[in-house]
C-alpha cells in the first residue's frame, strides 16, 4: 500500500516540521484546502455545515461551484485562513473561515474579519474556545456563522463528515489523507458509550469515570502477569508500579489514563530508567506501527523528560483515539478484553 493509499500523506508531511507536536495552523489549513479542492462533495458539505443549510444569499449550493483559497490577504492586517467562494452565474459570495488549534485569537482578529466588506460571513473552527472577542461577536452579529446553541464550530464537529467522505468507495486520496491528519491531531469525537470524562467534579463526569474503571477488568490481571502491582487512580486511571524483582523489562512503571483530550484519547504513559531505554522503546514502537499492531495507524507517541525531586525521569506517551480502539455496541466483557488486548500489544513492543 502506498503512502497516499494509506491515508498517511499529510501525517508524514507534518513530521517534517521542526516542532513535531505543534502542527502549524497554516499547514492544517493548506491540507484542508487541498482536500476540498479535490473533493467537490466534501467541499459542499463543509459549506453546508458552516451555513447550517443548503443555500447562501439565495444561491443553491447544488447549482454553484465552490472555489477554495488559503491564507487570503483581504487587507494589510486581515488574512483569513480559508476563503470559500460560492460561484453561480455572475455572482460570487465569499465566506471567511479562521482555523485555530491551541493559539489564542489575535487582537480583535475575528472582529476585524466580520467587518471586511468582501466577506458575506465569517466562521471559526477551533480545538479550543476562541478566548477573546468571540462572545461579543455572537450576540446578534448576523455575519457570524455558528451552530445552534454554541459560539462556534469545532474540529470535532467536522470530523464525522470527513470520515464519511474518506470511507466512501473510491474516495479521493487527499480526503483520506485529511482523515489521517485529523486522527493524528486527535479530532475524533468522544466514544459514544464512554462520553466526555474530563477531570471536573460534576455528577455526570464522576459517574462516567466510575463506569469506565470497570473496563480495566481484563487489564489488571494482564499487568500482574507481567510482574507489576496495580493501583487504581482517583479518575478512572490505572497505575502499575513496584515490579517484581528479577523481571527483565525496560519499563520502570506506568499509568493508563482515559482522561487525555477530555476522554477522547487513551494514553499509556511509561517511565524508563534511562533516556537510552526510552528512545530504544520508541524506535521499536515506530517499527511496530507499520505492521500488525491493533489500530496502529491511529496511534501517536511522544517522548518527554520531567525533572522532579528525585531527579530526571524519561517517559514515553502512547496515545490512541478512544473511538478507534474501543469497540462500540458490544458487551462489557468484550470492551474489557479489547482494552487489555491493546495494552498488551503496546507493552509487548515497548517493555
């Protein structure tokens, strides 16, 4: 299978950025634009999602063409990430879209955009809430596009649409590549049966975390068979510590956490005795992810070093979207077994 066929094209290109973990917003925008240009059906549904309908200013989208432009300079200080231009006969209606990952809005950035005379409307798609002028914009601004009951769109809103188009028979290669990038950036919605776990103190969150802990039922004996003593965390996490003496392994201790990315991601965080052991384990993981590891194409990883009172500690964090790893619509035993099988597959490579 070629890189394009596998859907990993954009993911591999992302690895060429010096800061691997911080995907530049302009790179994300360029990938979105490329996919929308290649996939007309996806482009139309993207516009419909932003509009909340199938027409714009009297133009039916079915009867229009859609032109896609990235990083368009509207004036000296305004450069929307994406401009979607709906064209029908001699009419052109333009929507500006701002994309955000983790960076905050620039000073009055969106406020400037909604006043641009060349844009019919403006929208934002973010991973986090835009933190400055957004509340003011949404209080009666007719040119601001937003979903019902919310201030703006998120990448999680967009993800199911991209997934649907990417999984069509004969889907365009760049649509599959965009889904691969969305998985790599962990845009997938929460698991339908797990929900948002978070770390908050609401009754619903506490109940969901308590329910999730039951999914470790098959994982605990697995860890004990590898020589660890397990210890439950207070937020549905499972620690494995104090390994039996004489056990030959690289991992010193670890934690399994379903809380990463607000419960959308399962994280296996492993501590190593040395940086060399950690880096060797990560190299083994990279190789395994191209092979038969369960849901390997959706797994991401990061190496960190933390300074604590006892000295420097070297960690490997292995992440997978919960919705990819944990099956839906199955029994509790089947979920528990699937979780244990995934953890076992990771440890078999990095321990």
